[in-house]
């Protein structure tokens, strides 16, 4: 098993490096922001500040960040801490799935699910958007894979997908009626729908609960204390839902064996 964990961790770190590319270039590629950052393949990785292309050594996950002391060697611009954080998270996702599911198809699918959630969480935190280009395929994938009951029974996945969207859609509309302005976007509803397609309807309350607690904690931290939180303090809900979704996946107890 230790060999499996070692392989999973190493693969997860390198996948995390690619996830950083998606997080940075995806919003431009999907027209979420007005900034041309290229596609996922071209150009080669570069410093966003000075445009210098990174050398092979500067592309080594995690290690390169510390070798460069968190700054570009060419211009001295600070490298966002997101880069090593995402690489560590990529490894963590892989290790947890290997531990939970062993050497199986479920483990690989769980990794894909978790890695997609990482991208969605960071894009939402940086841009305020949850791209349909990721949430919709994630939902379709959950339903498709569960047609053979890989994670949860297929009817549970279908119901989870439907309830995840419509319940959250209803909450968002109720919020508008009560507060008079948007507070929850349909991107959140689509993400919860996708999560429901993977973990089933029965875990949706847990996902929302974890999401709410996480978002509340981030809101208080961003405001500098609970006394500074106001009705205008906005915090993306996607990262909290993503955390809740992955916790739910690890907690699933259904098995076809």
C-alpha cells in the first residue's frame, strides 16, 4: 500500500502543477475575464509580470517555489502562494482517494472529482465565477459513472443532481425576495448539482453545512473579525461547497462489492 500512496502523492503533485495552469488561464479561455492568457497548452509557462518563460527547473512543483524564494528570478515579482498550495492539495486529494478506495476505478474517479473541485474553488475565489465549462461536465460525469453504481446508486445520483440545483435555486430566489439583491449565484446551484450527481442526494445537507461554515469562517477572516462583518461583505460560496463535496465523497459508504 505504501507504494500506492507514493505513486498517488507524486502524481497528485504534478497534476496540481497543471491545475495551476487551468486556474490561471481558464478564466481567460472561458471569457470570464477580459485578459488574454493563452490556452492550456500555449504559450509555455511564463511569469505574468515580466513575461519570462520558465526554465525546466522553475517548473518543478513545490521545490521550485522555495528555490526561487517565492519570487521571479528575472523581475523579482512575488509568486502567489496559491501555486504550492494547489500542488500540495493535488497530492492530498490523490492520497485520500488512494486511502479511501484503494487501487480501483473509484479512486481514479475520486481524484478527478477532487482535482476539478480544486480548480473550481480557486477560480471562484479569484474571479467570483464558477465556469459552466467545468460544472456541467462534472455533473454529466457523475451521472454517467454512477450508471454502474461506482460511487452511489444511479437513482441517488439523479436525485442528487436535481435536488442540488433546484433546492439551491429556490434558496437563491428566496434570498433575493428577503434581501432585495443577489446573494447566491446560479453557478453555486450548478456546482451543488454536480456534487449531488457524484455523492447522491443524502449527502447534500452535509455539503451545504460544510459550505456554509467554511464561507462564514472565510468571511470573518476577510473582514478582520466578526464585529467587522456587514451585509456588504461578500465571500464566494464555491470553495466551501467544494470542500463539502470532497468530504462527502470520502464519507460515502455505498459499495457494489
